[in-house]
């Protein structure tokens, strides 16, 4: 039987995760095993559940209890469901819920880079991509265009931030990912690890020595890591120097660059290992 509770008190502590805690507070860096993230929309929540994430509670617009939220709630019948009308929820959270549904979930333990790259042929490296919308869009393209895993430097926005996961359409729960930190920090010893595992690295950057994205030698590489840099400044010069290839997307009308999310889609389509 569903555990449905109508919201009567905005200050109830069980609503803190939706109304009063920041993304950094939810992350809980000091006790990561207690970290929480918020999944938004039925599609994202469904993919998170399918990926093994553990739900803690739901916040659902009342009119969706018997429609698009029903199937998900029935999967989690012992989990508390807090509900109210649309205007009340908007006032509580400070934003309009996408398709009327949020879910607080326990953050899963991240794998190490060796684990997720062991069987991979095409991986993505994100260096200091700070905008969660861009991170989410890159994940969506990676999932759609045959990339096997995503590795992020410590300066990147977390893929489990609410906006990143929503923009990704839940693909952050389908594409294996982790951060490059500690024993695997970037650029070293991260690049050395990739070389040890047989990967060639391709820095997406406009330089005089850049090769076209359809370069035959690049296309033939058995294992390839596509490296994308931060918004605006792009990749750090030392990162570009350490990579095996510097790669550009040919463009017309004197356009000299694309947004990192748009560039990622072009790169993944060209370089992703599509099935025969």
C-alpha cells in the first residue's frame, strides 16, 4: 500500500532535502556514504531505479498520483510519498517540477576508473566542465552515440546534480562514470593510466597542428579517449600537449568554436564505435 502523506507543514524536517538543502549539502563530502541526490521527472527517476539507486522519499504533484507517477510509486510502495497541489510544491521547492515529480535517493558508490574502462573502447574525459546543463547534455549524447564511459576531473559539475541528471534524461544512470581524483587524478596519473590500458587520447582543440575529426589514423584507433575542456577557455595547454592527437571540427562561416555540449555530439557521432 502506498505511503501517501499530504503536506501540511512546510517546515517539516523530512522536506529539507527538497526545500532547504543545497546541492553541496546533499553531496555530503565529509560523509559520502550518506550523500543524497534529487532525481526530477518520471523518466529520470525510472532510469535511476533501473540503475540500482535506492529511493528515500518522493515529492509528487497531487494530480499525478494516479497518472504518470503511479507505476513508479507502486515499485516503491514502502517509500514515503509527500504530495500537494502544483502551486504549493512550487512554493516549497522554489522551482516548477518537471512532470510533477521528485525523488530523493541515496548516492551510489562510484567505481574507480580502471573498473569502468576495462572493457571500454570509446571513453569521454571532461576537464573542468562546470555547467550542469552541459554535463547533462554531454551524457545524453554519449549514451546515444556509442560512448562507453565518462571520466570527469574534480573541477566538473557533478552528474547527479538535479539539473544535470534531468538534462541527461537519466542517461547518467546508464553510462558508467566516475571522477578522476586521488590515485587517478588528472592529468597525471590519469593520462598514464589510460595509456597503460591501451587508450590513445584525442584533445578537442583548435591548434595549428590539429587534425580533422575524420582523420583516417584517428578513426582507426582501437581504443580512444575523447577529451573535452571547460566552457570558454577549453582544454588546459598542458593537457593538449600530453594527448596523442589534437582534433578539430571543420567549420564554415568563420565560426571558430562550438559550445562544448554541441561539440561533444559531433565528436561522438564521428568517433563513437558504432555497431557493424
